[in-house]
C-alpha cells in the first residue's frame, strides 16, 4: 500500500494563521535537480554540448541580473556573493567533467546531475561546518542550470484556483506577491515559524496556515485532498468522509462566530468602567487597509515597510515611498499610521537568499534594521523623505526598529533632520512636528526605557523579539520553544518597566508584537497600562470582545497578582482563579 | 615553475568572497596555477576547489605556477593573501 491510499494521515506543525480549510494540494516546488538518463547518439554529442553551453549562458545572465539587484539594494560586499555563484557556474570542475560525461554519450542533464552529486559528496567530507555548508550554493547554481537546460520557466503561483491549498517548502515574498489577488484556501509549508513571512501573509489574507511541517512536500502529490487546521497546527492528508464532514461543520461554526464578532466593529474598545484603548492593525502593504477598516481598527500600529523592498527588483524611490505611505495615510484618516523604517536583515534577508553564503554568523544579532540604516544613510534618507512627505496626507508617525542604545535614536534623528533640510530646499511640504517613536524590542533599552522615553514621542513594544532576546530562545527551534513565555516574570517586569517609564514621561506606550493580538494576554496587558494594542487585523474583534468584558480595576488586580508570581505554576494559578472569579 | 607558501591571515578564512577574489585574479594569468594543502592539489581557477580546501585562518597553502607569466601570477597571489583579502585580520 502506498501512503496515498491511507486516509487521515495527520501531520503536526506550527499553527501560523487560524481557521480551517478543506481543499486540494497545489504543490509549489522549488527548482529541482532531477536525474534524467538519456543516451545521446554520437552524431548529436556536439549539439548536446552546445545545449549545455547555452544553458550556462542563460544561467549566467540570471545570476548577473540578481547581482545587479543585490548591489543596488545592499551594496558591493553582498553582491560579491553573487560573484561566487557566477564563478561556480564557470568552474572547470563543473564544466570539464560535465563535457567529459557528455562525450561518453550522456545527456547534459545527466552530466550536471552526476557532477553536482560528486562535488557535494566531496564537500560532505569537510570537517569545517562553514565550508561544508557551501555545497548548498553549488546545488543552487546547479538547480538553476538544470532549469535552463530543461527550458522551464520559473513557476509562479499564478496558476492557482479557488480550491488550492498551497504546499511548499517555504514561501518567499517574491513567491507570494503574485498570489495576493488570487483566492487560496490555505497554506502548509515544511519550514517557518509563527512570525515567518508565510505566517504574516496568511494572517493578513485571513487564510488558515500551518508551517514547520518538516517534510509535507515529500508526502503529498498534486491534487490530493487535504485539510489545513490552522487552529491546532495540524494538516490532514486524504481525510475520510467523516473527517471532512466534521471539519465542514467546524468551518461553519467559526464563520458564525466571526459574524458575531463583526458586530463589534463600530463599538469602541472600552472596558466596563470606561477606560478606552486604541486597537490598531499591523500591515505590510496598502491593499490590507480595507481589511483593517472592516475589522474596526482605529489606527495602524505597525506598517512593516520592508515589504516594499522585498517584492521588487530595484530599490524603491522617494516617490514610491511617498505614494505608498500617502495611500495608507489618506485611507486611514483621521487615525494614526505608524510607519516602521526598514527592518531588513536577519530572517527577511535570508529568505531572499541573500545571506546564503553567510557573511554573518548570527544575523539576528547582526547588521539589521536601524543598524543597517545607519550604515547606509542614503538608503535610510530616501525612505525618511518619502515618509515625511506623506505626513501632509494624514496622521503619520515614524518608528525606528531594533534600537539598542539611545545614540541610535539621535543618529537616526540627525539623518531625519538632513532629510527635512533637503525637503525644505526642494520646496516639498511635510509635517514639521512629525512624531518619532522607538520600537522597544531589545532588552537593553527595555531596562532603560525611562532614558529612551525622554528622547521620543512614543514607544511601541515588539514582544516577538523582546521575548526571544530576553529568554535567549529561538522559538522556531522546537526543542527550546517552550521557553518562549510571554508571562515569564522577567517579561512581565520588563513590560511594566517600559509602560511605567512611558507614562512617567507623559508618552504613550503601545505594543505591536504578537502578544498584543493574543486574547489570553489582553487583560494582563490592559492592567499593566498599555495604551495601544496593534495586531493582525483579524484579531481585533476578539481582543475588543475581551476588553469590553472586563473592568480596569479587575485588570489591574490581575496584573498585580501576576507580577508577584515567581514561577509558571503560580502564574497558571492566578489566571485560573481570575477566570472563575 | 615558481612556488610560494602563502598563509591565510584574515579572520574568517578563505570563504566564498576571498575565494572569488583568488579565482578572479588567477584567471587573469595564462599560467596554470595550483594550490597544494596536505594531500590535496586544486586548480586556483576553480572556486569549488578552493572552497574544498576549507582553509581557515592560519592555514598555509603552497602555490605553484607554471607558464609564461608564472612570476607575476605568484606575486599577485602574494599581494592579495598578505592583504588579508581586504578583510578584518
């Protein structure tokens, strides 16, 4: 019996976007190295070598095009990496051996496959991990070459239909950009965590998704029946009739609950004793604003501007920044729009494949976000000018990400001032008093939030990174993910420190991390005094429901009780007691 | 034939970027240039060969050039090695 005959095969992954979806597998594959055995008659050998050389030329052109883009985006040192790829393609080890194999009567595809196999085997024997891992670069180049040999176009997600559940190893921003307009029922991927690009896109499109399934791509075939359960983080392959019916019922129940929550849309997020908070949305691009307003948000607490950089081939111009941000600002008036300056680097860059060669041993603690911007001030200034100009079209604020010391805010403000001076000279209008905020996501500034609060107009807590950095835990790593605990005493104290520091300086404190959109934490955060919650738009009705059901007095009591806890058991006890109060 | 022992002095070793630099420089010469490390001999014009040497900081490599421009080739290699490939040492 093959696996395809079995019903109800359950795979467990990470729940990335809630909801359930029933549909058919759309297997979205990367380029692949396939072994094609074909004998070439003697009189065709020359043609076969020509075919290989033509494929090499096309691959080289593709690599060089990538190189130009990298150069524009990140500067010469990154583009050097693409140099290495071109050299791999022209390497005598690859070329001479492949030609020798073709001369023996093998196809070009067979020759490339065999040569790559031989080289990767040799790399596997290297002790040093860095050099051993370079085999992936060679395989990447070989895969591109193979694609050109077979004359295949790079696949896109444009062929999807409304029944499709996209199954792939991983989805990059360039993959998903072609998908925005298309109906997809769900996502299931081999890799990724709760904050991976796939998860963010799925949440913004309100499509159920399960990520981190490890090897789902090797277990499914195109068109297979599949259920994605984004609530539990499981995927069911070949579901039985009964399972399908159960899930259909579950789907209907959820749709009904959703309808009830939607009724809250035009009601304020006010506690029963009258304290009102701002519920904002996190977005990646202007198309999401409609959904944001539909869910009753009164602000954009986080506009992730890096999406602009990731879905295109050239660096965005000041005009493009301006028009993009203006669109959002106009649609959101009179509500605020907090634009986070680019948070490129780390995972987002590696997803583009730029970090494959690993210039940085530890990109999460490396050159990213504000650090990258201060190193490349022109790149930063172009964006700042675009934001400044958009400020005449709405209620726009600027937020700097990954601040780890006060000097970074001052340096960023210096560049902002230069941008203002240039705009004045150019006669372009902007809001002279535009508000500046710091994202608090590095423990160093959380601890000294009182110092930061004096320097900025507002602060917004990025809990995803704050918790990871504080707990020293990568929550995508399943062996340690349990340590990622938003209610850990250290996290609660940090949150209190930040919020109190903000309020003492008369500044508002928001939160744009995932914690802000999780109903189980809402009351504690309310009790700690959080002024603004920003989350994925679909979560807003749920959070509003929680806030409207509690009094500020009870919320404060809960927060105080939680702050006294020293371990997980005590925390669970307090929460349980509160629930049944 | 000209020979010269050269040491990898940059912190990160002969990783992809410096390896590209060596290959690009070697390709400018007509001479055959080989690099010997322990029992391995690789072509200096092959980036994969260079990376397979896994030459970390402090590794000593024997360069051999044979051809009409062998002396220039070796002195060019010496120059980029002694410069630490323009990277942090």
